[in-house]
C-alpha cells in the first residue's frame, strides 16, 4: 500500500480516535482531516457519510469510502491485518470479537455520550434523573467487562491477545474521569480487573501515540 487513507475526524469526539488507534496498530499510512461541527453537513464529509458525522474514511488503495467507527474498524482489520495481529480467524473467537465490538458501540459509546450530553450540553439543566441514569449505566457496562475478564481469567476480552475488540473501548474509557469526576476513582477501585485491562491497553505504543496526537490537536 502506498497511498495514505484519509480519516475524517474531530478533535474532541472519541470515535474517530478509535479508528486512529487501529490505523496505528496496523502501521497504515493515513492523513487526518479535522472537521468542525458546523461543517459536517457539507462536502467533502457529507459525500462520504450521508449522516454527516465522523469518523469516515476514504481508502484510495481500494476505492472504498466508509462511515461508522465499528464498520471502519472491521474493514481495516479484514483488509489489512494479513497476519491477524488484532483478530482471530478461528471460531468462535472471530464471532466473539464482533459481539464485543458491537457491545462497545451499543453500550459503552451511547451511555458515555449521553452522560456527557445531559450534564454538559442539554439545554434544560440539572436533569438529575437523566444524569444519574447514564452514570449508573457507565458503571454497569464496565462491570460487565470486569466480570467477563474475571470469569475468563484472561487479560483480554477474547483469547490470549489484544484485539480490535479491546482497543475499541479505549477512547471512551479515557473520558471516565471527565464523565464521573470523583466517582471514576471509585469505579476503578470496585472494578480492579477492568482497571488492569484498561491500563494494559493504555500502555501500548500505538495508543500512547494517539493520546499524544489527540492532546496536541486539542491544544492548538
């Protein structure tokens, strides 16, 4: 592959950084194009993603243009992870990976995002019932991960190695302190297996590089 993949991103949103982590893990060349919120319903992004959201990608090497972070992750792994470093081809592992990725997209992402929305951006302020609901859902979802890892006795969600299913959780989990404040420390104390898993993922060189890039992008 010689041409860089174009990644449409936003400096603050977690989901584009999920894709960036996979790109880094796979050693793929890519170019990030940051899109401001007010420009997401316009070209060139709207031509790639009819929903006008990030992330989206254009791959000049295959002619494929895609949107939705989970679908992009699956595409990148299926297309470029020829050594299966981040995936499994055996059953049931390859299907369990999809289950955990979809749980991340249907559980972690929406619940974390709604907690941020109702606490920070919703025009009607101090909706304690909504804020508490999503804070509790954050704890519940992370508890599912913690219980699964304990039951399996493994360091990662599926099998004996880090996969795309693990890495998909990283950007939203990085927002735990931001979303729960002092409650984040309590969650980590109550869920030590989850915390150890998260720390292992954060220590990966590709993840550290994206953390640095995200910090740099948000400081500009």
